[in-house]
């Protein structure tokens, strides 16, 4: 059973319990809501200005809260609490219109919880309604919203033996990227056996969906129409693993980081032009005045994140240890943060461009990585939002 609690502005949970049947799931969803006209905390958020939504992990449930970036240590609204199988947290994403949260989770009563156990894909609406769209998707792959907030893309990985495939030839099994409409529709937009597929993003107009594939030859980038037609390859991103994909605000480019082996192993942030497939380095070591740390990694650039204006912020390793967040623009490099004994991984900018969320990782190099915490950097100051490391970003409202 999955329990989703959506909190009202002025109601005690004990007074507002209700339940709805999730026919598409063949099970039950229970949620807390309130009858009458009192708004939920999620509804009140719509007029609260810029807020950061995060998911706080708990052993049996995750809590989604809203944080004021101008006052990270102040009071915060609890938007929803989602129960899950013990020790297996949810993945969640805020819709583009800010009025719904999509998530994947293992039900509390999952017989044998595991990372590859079938997960539920659900949506919590601002008014408190909870919809189950699927019960057979991947837990650890976040749902991706369509620009109109009417659908999400999720991934389904079927084990080779369950998919009727030779496990010697297809050890990873079969992969599907599935469009789940909030109207109950379900469409497989691409399926793969020879490679693992990873959903990335829609184009701003919703006409194309971008995804990556990973196999023994490396990582490739594809586009496909939302109905599954017109699939085509855009570019070969890396001979190895590419990840941390972020589409630019105008939809013209995709930033990512790619691992490269050899005598001098490195991780490099790059940008691919989505119209032409041309790839370029996101930044240069000369521009950053950086060099190889003592670990032997000649270059390290992680977690690219676009500013609202279309500039790119990345974590860049320093010659003498540590990594700060650096923004590249037409004016050159701007250091958003500076560290010598820790690493700041950009997680995303607020819609007004004033606040950068980072994951601050203890340690001078990735090889020495220790505990991490989410912190907000604003007007030259920074503040930790939780003493727990188990915090994930759900999205920004405005």
C-alpha cells in the first residue's frame, strides 16, 4: 500500500483522512485532504513567490517541503508526505506549471524491496488529488514532465529472463521509455535491448523528446516525437559514460559531463548543439586558471546547470584541491563559490537567478568524497538547508 498525505493550510491530519481507489493500479491509495474551501499548503505555494521544493528522506516515508531561499533557516511548509518501502526513498519532480509533483516509489508493503523492484509512478496535484499512472516503472530514474504539465516520461527496465531475452546476449534486459498522460493514456515512445535508455527532457515546445543510450560503445543522444515516431540519433556524446544532462532554457543545447579514460583520466563538461549535433567543451582550463589535482585526474567538471539567462555553471576542480561552482558567460568565468577542501556540485538555479542550490561534498577530490549536504548560495552567502545528507531537489516555484 502507498500512502500519500497532502496537507491543508489549517487542518490537523487526524481530522482530514480520506481514501480513494486507484483503479489503474489495482490497489488503494490513501491521502489526507480537507473538505471545504480551505487551501492545501501546496495551493498556497502558488502565490508565495520563489520557493525551493526538496524531498527529505525518511526510513518509511519521504517528506516534501517548501523553503524560502531568502530565509533558508526559517519556517517551511510541508507539502506532502509519501510512504514507501523501508529504506527506499522516492524520486520526485515538480511540474513546469508548479501545480503538481510526479514521483516514483516502492509501496510500503512491497514483498522484497530492491532497487530494481517495480515502482509506482504517481502524481500529487496541488489540490490534494493523487493519481496512480503506472505500477511497473523504474524507481531510480526520475520522471520527466512534458512542458504543458499534462504527461510524464518514465523508464521501465524488464529483466532479460522476464522479457524472454537471452541473458548472455542482453544481460541488462529490455528498456522502454513510456509516456504516461494524466488522462490515463500510456504510450511507449522508444524501446531498446542493445543499450540502456535514459530519459532527459522535452523540447520547450513539446514536439521532441531527448534521451540517451548507453552500451559498450559509449553514450549516444537521440530525439523522438512524443508519439514514438521520427526517432533519430543526434550525436555520439562519449566513448564512455555521459551523464548529468541538462537542456538549456531556450532548448537549443544540452549540457552534460563525460568521463574519459587514458593516461590522464578526466571528467569534462560539454555542450551539444541540438540542431546540428556539434559538440564543444563547456569551459576551458585556461579560462578557469585550473590544473590537475594531486590525484592524477587532469580535469574535473561536474554537474552542469544552466542559469535562467542561458549561461552555464559547473563544478570545476582546482589545482590545489577542492572545487567551486563557476559560471561561464560572454564576459568570462565567474566564481560563484570557492573551495580548497570541499566540492560544490551545482544542482540548479532559482527562476530569478539569485540563488544557486549546490551539494557541498566534503573532501579535496572526488576520490576523497565524504558526507554531503544541500546548501543555498545567495548574495555571496551560503546556508545549509538540512543536517541530513538525504535531501533531493524536487524543483523551484516562482
